[in-house]
């Protein structure tokens, strides 16, 4: 337990269902992504208000590069626009912005903005908001293994994991009705509590986040022990 009242220190979220949300409303998939991006910012601010110390959002996977180029371009433009528009608000709320993933795959404009917002918020201490972008859990482990092998260091493999600056997630939330972890933070999820809900990400709210935390607080985490 991280808090005296069994409160999750690190919440990770797989934001799933943008396309299906749009299809259900006879709208373009792009509308679902736009709505989902706006919800993501709301949830970041909500997480800070309810005293979550680490929030990680899975925005774009390594496998998502297989999607149509137009959809990829829209998702990345949404990331840029929201980062640009909300950077000051993140800083004012004491929220530090970080990323995990292969930034080398991203357009230079996206990487430059990520670097700018990361630097701008580097001194913030209220919460760490991490965006997983061009990210894959297996890829993260493979990269760490390669670095470890080349280091000649017989100890300390964990330090080569890209997300090593984060504590392991206490709670993983996945929206959209699917019940899998989809190559997300495989190394850190060993003892994470999983919470799935059918609601599509664009309909996810601060109240849904609070409900997931409430459910988490009812669980007893044993980490392999008997108590």
C-alpha cells in the first residue's frame, strides 16, 4: 500500500474506444479522437485534484503506426495542439510532463513540443503526468535488455527500463470493453490491479476515475504473500 488508506499512487489508463464512440454516433473516427483528447486533459486535471501522484496515459502504441496515415496525422496533431494549449495550465497546477516511447518515430514538430513542455514543467512536484506515445511494452523491455547487455553492468537491469523513473502502476484502467493490456507497461504491471469498464474513452469522466479508485480501495493487495 502506498497511502495509509490504500490509495493508488500511480494510475495508468489505456484510453480505448474513440473510434467505436464515433461510429455509434454515425460520426467520423476523427471526431472520436478529438473528443478523446479533450477528455484526456480533463482527466489529468482531475487526477491532480484527487491527489494521484503519477498518471500515465497510453495515447499511441508502437503498433498504431499501422493505421491509416490520415488518422495518425490527426492523432499527432491533437497531441501537439493540446500540449501547446495546456502547457501553462499544467505548470500552474504543478504537473510535470514526461513521455515514454520511441520519440525517434515522431515528427520533429511533435518531439520539439514534447521537449519544450517537459523542460517547462521540469520543476513541478504535485503530480507526474506521463504520456505513452509510440510506445510498446515488449519494445521497452527489448531496448532495456540491449542496453543492459552492452553496459557490462552485472546488476541494475531495472534502471535500463525507460519508465524506470515511475513507480509500478498500482491501478490500470482500460475503457472500451476490452479486457487485455495490449503491450502496455508489461514490466511494471506484474502486480497491478486491473479495472475494466465498457464505457468508451470519450465518455469517461472524473466520476469514473473516482469510481475506479473506490473499487481499488476495496481490494487487498498481497503481492504473493498470505495477508
